[in-house]
């Protein structure tokens, strides 16, 4: 059996730590929002050509079941928080779950309470469904044009409507997914084409970081969708080159990132629980308890530790690992 390339797992591990960091330590938006882009580009890099019926039968459950199980795990903890702290958040959390991790379309007192990172699981499901449908279009250029139009339409629609099950987020993310597919198909990472693409993509990335803002979840592409796509490619290629150059899978630090990346779906689910509870249980919000830079770093370590513990427990339980999260060695 071919040995698994740890490069992409390490890349996902780095992106996962950035996700947790962005929810703990306030950082400029143009920087932190590239962590979601990386996941979609990497997912597209390993995209398969599958019929939509086959995906709905076999593939969708790999994302839908973890979403449902995470919500069911979260509910008793929210109820416990209500009982202990005398807050009324269950209705809002239930709405958030029903909308697919969205917090849009209603005006509750606790409007900012949602199940946060789980939007990624919903969006990833839609991305794969739309991708399976678009595979009927054989001409790459024509398929790419349609995907770009989806992204632009999603940007416009999100301005005036809610985002059920993160479907508009998925339409925007589809472009980054497709970029990953194209990079793999034409071997951009290892061919002379990459030497041409990378400088342009990196320039777009620098431009977006310093002069713009981008958020896949909100379909917000301030400097244009195509520029954002190229910037996403730049972030992917830079991280890939950096990991290839510096990562040593025998060193504990890189082993840890490799492990978190391998179990990134589990990490998203456990961080969503953490995100929801830290929003619901106001007295325990990390950003209230930890005010100084040193204490914020302690909060970050605790949250990463919670996610790592969840990944470890799942990795040691065959039922959870294979039947809930569909992870095979």
C-alpha cells in the first residue's frame, strides 16, 4: 500500500490551529480567513470523479453523520449550561443547528451564539454535491466559468438573504475546491507551470492580505472573486512549499500537526462544541477570562488541547473512528 503523504495532513493541521487561534486571539481578518480556503483547496486537490447518486449514497453520510452526532453531543451540554447559569440560549442554538451552523435570519437576544465552525461541514457537503453534478460538463474551461458565476452569485445573494445549511458559502467555496482539483490534474506543484502560476498567485495573496478582506463563510470577496481564488492558490502553494522544506514527521511538533490534520473533521466537530459553549456560557468565555497576551496564549493552548484530546479519543475508539467519522488507516 502506498504510504500516505503527510504533507497535506500537516497543512490541514496548521490550518486547524489557525481556526482555533482566530476564535481565541483577535487577529486582522485579512490574515485569519485564509485558513478555511486552505481546507477547500486541499479537499479539491484530492477530489474524485464520482456520480452524484454514488456520492449521495456513500459520500454525503461521511459529513452529515458527524454533523448530526456533534449536535446531539452538544445539546445536553447546552442544557446543563442553562440550568447552572440561568441563561436562555437553547432556542437560539437549536435554530443554529436547524440552519446548518448559521446565525442568520433571526434576531434573538443571544444572536451571536451559534455552532460556529460546523458551517464548514455543511458547506463541504454542498460543495461535493454540486461538484458531482458539474462533472457532466467535460470542458474544463466551461466548467470553470460556471463555478466562478456560482461564486459571484453567492456573493450577491448573501447580501440580501439568509444562508441555510451554508449553501451560499458552499457556492463561494466551490471555486477554491476547483482550484485544488486543477492543481492536481495539471501537476502544478511539480511542473514548470507552477513557476509561472506561483508568483502571480502569491502577489494576489499579498494584495488581498494588505488591501482587502475575505471570508468564505460570509461570501465576502472585497477585491473580486477571481483575485480571491488566485490568492487562495497562492496561500496553498506557499504553505505546501514551506511544509515540504521544513517539516520533519519524526519531530514531535510536526507529528502533532500531522495528527490534527489527519483527524481534521473530528477537530472541527470538537472545536464547534468548544465554540458553542464558550459563546453560551458567558462567564466562561475565554476572551473574558484571559485578558493579557500571556493568558490569551494559555487559552489557545487549552482549546488546542481540548481538540487534540477529542481527536485522540476518537482515534482509539474503532466505532467512532470508522462508523461516525469514516476514518480508515
